[in-house]
C-alpha cells in the first residue's frame, strides 16, 4: 500500500468523516500546509529527521502525499509509515506485516498521536469513537483488500506465495530519539 487517501476510502462513512474534518480544517485554518509546526514537545517539524539513513527517502520513490495531508515517512517491503501535522494533532500511521511463523504474516496497524494543546485534546476526545468504530476497521478492510489484490496479481504471474511478503531485507522498527 503506497498511498492513503481517506477521502477516497471504500467506506462511505470514513469518506464522509474525513471530508467533514478537512472542510472544518479549511474553514478554521487548521490544515495550512505552508505552516510548519513543531512536533509537540519537540523542535523538529517532522519525524523524517529521526529516521536512520537506510530509511530516509525510501517512501519518496513509490509514494506521494496522500489526500494532500498525509506525508509518507518511510517504506520497506513489510512496513510503511506516514505522518500528518496540523493545528489539532501530529500523528503517525504505521502499517506492517508481522510474521506469524511458517511463512504466514498478519497486518498490524499502529496510530501514534500527540494532540496540540487544548484544541487537540478536545478534538481527539470528540473523534475517539469514530476512529475506533468506523475509521480503523474500514482501514484494515482496505489494507486486506489491497493485500489480496496483490496476492492475486503475484500468483497469476508466477510470483511468491500469497502469505509471504517480498524478500527485501526486513526492518521492523525505525530508531527514534527519546520522547517520540
């Protein structure tokens, strides 16, 4: 999965929620991409500066800004991360394949969010039920569909087993500075 645009999600509810959020962001000026905001409690404006050399630039070759708001951080054959930064939050979405043994893998998603002040804390409290009941389950279904589509393409052209990610060197966790 090289990109993520929640405004084009297969889930109508997810599309509606993100479109509403982005409209509110435009109305209140929360999402101005020209404005650089420090990660809460840090001086950096992006976590890209914390990536080890072997991961820097790994997402730029195959990814683009997703939905105009999410910016890819890094990509390996088994992991992908993107970040978003606006007046409400600084967040990272990480998708990975975790080995289950016998060549089988399962998808795992991590969402890491630092709210920005009282606005961010109130915003996170308000959207919590929508994230957990609508957005995250829809995203996991979308990832599953992308994986199955990839499997069908690989098995029809003589590729690898459907349960096995590609064979590039694995790197499961980027090294990050303390306080991330």
